[in-house]
C-alpha cells in the first residue's frame, strides 16, 4: 500500500500555520511570563476556591508560568530559525503549557481556556507540517 499523497494546498496551509504557530508560541510565551509575574506579585485578581486538588500558592504557580513562558519563547525562536529540534521541543512545551493551564483553570479560567486553545492550534500546525512535501 502506498502512502497517500500530501495535498499541496493542505501542506501550504500547514506551513503557513507553522510560521503563525511560531509567532503564537512566542506570544503565548511572553504572555505566560507576564501572567507569572502577576501571580508572583500576589495580584488580587487571582482567587481560587477551597478544595482545589492542585493546591499551590499563587507564587508557586507564577514561577511555573514564568518557566513555561521562557521555554515557549526558546521553542518559538527555534521554530523561526528552522531548527529540527524545535519542532519536537515546541510540541512538548506546548503540551506542558496545556497541562499547566489546565491546572491553572480555577485561578483564571478565561485566560487558561484561551491559552489551551492556542496551544492546540500550535501542536496541530507543527505536527501536520511536512516541509519535505512542499
């Protein structure tokens, strides 16, 4: 059985989306750092109810988001330069960002859902783009 041919329009769309994914990844990384700084600074906007399973004070979550933001920026810069390692790293870091934001849901649900959705788009774009097919 032969491998199905990659449709050039689909690959072009995926390639364009991968460039956009690198920019999205960079943006999410910067915003994650700002989100982390806000949490470390004990922003009054962040409130969580009792009985949350993943209890960690906001300073701890802030540092988690700062580290994730730095890793997202590094992966985005690698994607922009076309580094081979960057595709795997970007998918892994975006997946970690999804997990981190899932656990961050009680603190800031709207932001978490937005970041999760953006990371899903990033993972799809990077995973479906095959540069050798263009």
